[in-house]
C-alpha cells in the first residue's frame, strides 16, 4: 500500500482534493488527510493545497509544525503544490504586507497590476483571475502526460508567481498582457497555480499523473 | 485566447431533492442532485450553484449531505447559497466540498458578516448575492434598490453602492439577480448588470430572466458579466449547456469546450 498525504494546516477545503485523488487512485493507493507531522513524513507522496491569505497560511504552517514537514518533503519526495501551495514556495510574497515563503524557488509572488486590460478588446479584466483559463506546457513533464496544450483549468487568485529562474516554469497562462507562470517544476516538485481538483478531466488527468510519477 | 466566460446552471434544492422539475431525457431520478449535477458536468457546465430553499431548519442538514455526495463525483466548482447566516454554516459547507458560499439576506442584516467571512475563509469563497429592483421612474436616471425575501421587501439600500461596499468588505464575486426580470424569460436587466460590473473589480454573475440562449450572450457582451447563471432553460431540457456555448462562441465570446 502506498500513501499520498494531503497537508492539513486547518484552513483549506481538503475535501475536494481528497475526493479527486480518491477518484483517480488505483487500489494500491491510500489517500490520507494529514494533521500529524510525523505521519505525513512517512507518506510516499505529498499534496500541499493552500487557500486564503498567504500571511495567515504561513503563520498556521509554522504553528502546526507543517512548515518543517514541507521543507523536508520538498527535498526528498514527490510533492504537488496547489494554488497557495505554489505561492508559498517562493522567496517572498507581496501579499499580507509582505510575507516570507519557503524559498524553494527564488522569486516573488506579485499582485496582478490594475488596471489589467484585455489586449484584444481593451476591456478591463477582473481581479481575482477567476474561472477557466488555458495552460501551455513549456516543456514535456510527466505530469502533463495526456493533457493537450491549451487545456483549460480552474483558477482563483489575485497574485501570481514570478520566479527568477525561467527554466523552472513548466507551464504558462495568459491574462491580459501577462503570460504568468501557472506551473513550476524542479526535481521531485511540481506546483500549480490552478485547482486540478476542480478542473474536471484535465485536472483529474494531472492528479493521476502525479500518482503515477 | 484567455479566460473563458462561464455558464452556471442553478439548482433549487428542497430537503435534499432538486425541485422545479428538472427534465432530462433518460434520467432515472429527476430529483437526485448527484445525477443532475453529473449531467450538467458532462454537458460542459463551468460551475454549479445549489440554492437551498428548504424551509424547515431540521431538514437543513440534508444540504450538507447533498454537497458531499456531489463533490465526490463532480470535479468542477460548487457554490451553495440559501440559509448561509453564520460562520459555522460556511465552515460546514466548505468542509462538505463546496468551493464557495453565496450570502444574501445575512449580508443585508449584518454586513460585517461578509467581512468576517472573507477574512477568515478568503475572498475566493465568498459570493455576495444581490437581489435588485429598479426603483427609478421613467425619465429619471436609472436606480436600483436591494430587496430581500424574494423581492418583496425593500431595504432602502442603493444596489450599486451596496455592490461596492460588499467588495470593500471582501466579497470575491457578486451574483446579481434582477427581481424585475426573474421568472419573466425576457432576458437579464443588462443596465443593472453592466453598471455593477463596471463599478467593481471582482467578477459579476448575471442572473434573472433568461429565456433564450441569446440572452446569455447578451449578459456577457452588453451586461459585461464574467459569468451567466440560468435555471429553467437548462432544466426543462430545452437547451443544453453545449448549445448555449455555441451561441456564445458564435458571437465571439470565449468559452470552455
């Protein structure tokens, strides 16, 4: 039996993530929601979903001991970060009056600049960036297997990651005149800005790919 | 290419059963929320909204089970509205698998509830539903007022001011329903939707009055809505979501296929 543990730091809606993983998991997988750091450290794979404001998220991660679990897992096992679970991996975020992240990727999490205009229609685009947008893989990664270029995933966010090393960018998404990084990857870590657990077929494929990775 | 405009079917749920006669071909149980949700998902619905219209508080728990069951099988965003009055109501729905909750009456009676909810759970999951009626007379500049109790009780609150205030309080999205148009099948109140959409910087969902697929496209093109919500035109099997998307795409609107 192999286990994938979803990090629970008391803020996110983990039901959706766990249901989606159970939906795609083969029988030899056990999906667990982890609150006990020592048990999560024993899991084969880690999923780190995040929601809400980053300042509050980092505070809770430190309080619950999950920060150490994340730091440790980032260096040694398949790790999937979702939404804020991507943003916290950078050096620094502009959100919550400036918040330090895990610095797994050197770079900054920035707020979409206002006004953000649609390059074609000239119309003002809303923030948060909410809804189904396209993702373009920048290089073939096992997690993109079977997912066509330009597939739509569900996004909800007002900040985006801007890593220094562009080679870490595994996928991009257009919003206004920006092509922001919607996926980062290096070694054992893959992290996305969108919500695969809410992205129907494309999202389920990505989660299945993660379990098979 | 970029962000797609969303189509959101809305289902009324009473004591765990979908009401208002959903009429799909070959459906085994027309009142089963899971089966109906699955149909809409297959047709390409971008999100689903469940409106809990259960009158008795005893039966309210059933909504939690409905959300759990649907979230276990349908992997698109789910919003739950109706009876969201306390922080605990939000927590239960999110824990059950809802992605957003829609707050309506409770926001009017206690606006700080929206502030508290968005600070705690994040703006991304807080939708404020605004039921508005035009109150300006012919010849006057257009003005709308917020109503409660299904459009029966005026609040004296200007709908545009209210929309801005709710966004200041942390609403991540606004669901704007014209109580003048609701149930009429004459189309959205486009000036209402557009005025609110241009006044705020969060996504606006147009609602109330859809009778044709062209109305959905009008909501985006003229109403400037980021998403359109409809109930009866999809429920009665008149049109599929896919047909709606085709009409929108033909008019140059970006949709998700």
